[in-house]
């Protein structure tokens, strides 16, 4: 986990600050590590840190928590409800803020998962969810200051980790998670941030040469290399298999079908996905 502090104070909805501050205080009290993921992390990384407007506004906050068992998960979520800040919903991972329209999805990873890094939600344990990539994502996090008054610092995963989680989540829940495909396309189209541009022209100029000085395609190739560096072998094998299958022009191309719900210029989504491999 990185400790670089980035500051986006004044850019986050105060109601989101209030919800996250309460969750952080409760998690710290119980010694539970957590970080933000999903669309909220996407908005921080692109819109608030780099000024890149995101396609889809959200009032949902997705959080990953590292716990050993369901008792620890239920202890945390039970305290959030008992103290009156959140209400339970019909979904075991979803909680509504008692004073705003914000919903918070809390998903557990760590020792709670099985050998394939999956969880099965109680009480019936008939809903299976892959938590593959969450440990790698946590290790990629940087500290972002969301607010100075009140003071709130939150861990946010790096862009490659966010892309990794989007690929896994889309595949795990297809056809229910087309928005993950849209978010992945957004990441591919916009990963040429200032940081990536600097890397390309200082240390990875060969990628620019190989892509005929097209910085968008070179940035996606750099993104793919950084994903490869952060994942463990099993995670990378699974993600690579997903991408190979979804770029096979003789296949069903389900990921591309979901991506085509968004219109993009210049390069086709298929071309962008192939550069990620």
C-alpha cells in the first residue's frame, strides 16, 4: 500500500463525506481495513484528481473490507445500523444512509473467501461472488484526502487495480453488470492521464514508437503492463483468459456488446481491448 497523500478537498458531496467518516470511525474502532472501489473510486481518480468528466453519475459508494469471517462482517455492519447512521436493505451488502439518498455497498474479502477467493452470502449461501483482485487492489491504494473540515483520508486503488476489478466483476456477474463494461471502456479511453503521459515520454517511449506515436494506444498498453505487475499469477491467468475470450472475433464478444452501449470515437472498443493484453 502506498502512502502518497492526494487532496481533493471541497470536491466531494458533504453527505458522502459524512457517510464515509462514520464508516471509517467504526471500522477503525474494530481494527478493520477498508478502501473504496467501484464508481466512487473511479470518480475520485478521474474526475476529482484529473478533471476528466465521468460518464455516469452515482450516489452509491462501494467499499471493500478485509475480514476473516462473517461474524466480523456482521459486527461492523450491525454497528453501522445500531448507531442509527445506516439502515439495512433487502440486500445483505447494501445499506442506505438514514439522512441522505446515498447507498453504501460493503463487500468482504480476505480470509473470509474460499480457495478460489469467492464468498457465499448468508443466510442461504446461494449467492456466490468473486472477490478476486481485491487483495491486489488494496495493496495498490494511495491515501486521498477527501475533506479537511472535517478531516477525512480514504484509501483509493490505482487505475490499473480499478480496471482489473472491473474485468473480474463484469465476468463474474454477466449479464447483470453491463455498467462494469462501460466503466472499463471509460478507463481505457481516459487512462492517458498526466501521470501516464509523463511515464510514456520518460520511461516507456518504446511503446509510443510501436504505436506510431498514438498516446491513447500506448497508454492502454502501459496500463496492461501495470496490471500484469500488480496481480498474482492466478488472478492474471483468469483475467487474461477473460480478455482473450472476449477479443476472439469468432466468439460471442459479450464484453464488446456491453461496451457498445457507449459511443466512442477514434479507436474501436475491440482495438482498445486487444492493446490491454
